[in-house]
C-alpha cells in the first residue's frame, strides 16, 4: 500500500487471507495456504511475465475484480 499500488496478482499462494481481505488493497492469488514463505528480497521489475497462460508485458494495464483479471495494451475508460 505504501507503494501506491491498487492491488497485487500473485502467481502462488498467500497466507493470512482474512487479514489481507480487510486491507484497502486488492489481492488475487491462486490459493490460501497456512505455511510461511521464504523471503528472498529478489524483486524485479519491467520484465515480461507469463501467468496462467497469459503473457503480461511491461507497460500493459492489468484490471481485476471479484470475477477475474484482464490485461490490456491501453488504459480502459
């Protein structure tokens, strides 16, 4: 939230989903799981991604709601 992000799309599991659901931040993940993750501090940016068979390129726009996620090459009005 301090980065100004509206939400996160996680190609993996999250922990503490009840607490995440109370934040003013959208979170989409594959599932919830009780096990803690390993923090690697290896974040990267501006790289192409492939998530659930969908290519997401730097500069594209990602929109999500309760029903799913879409990716667009331009901002949608």
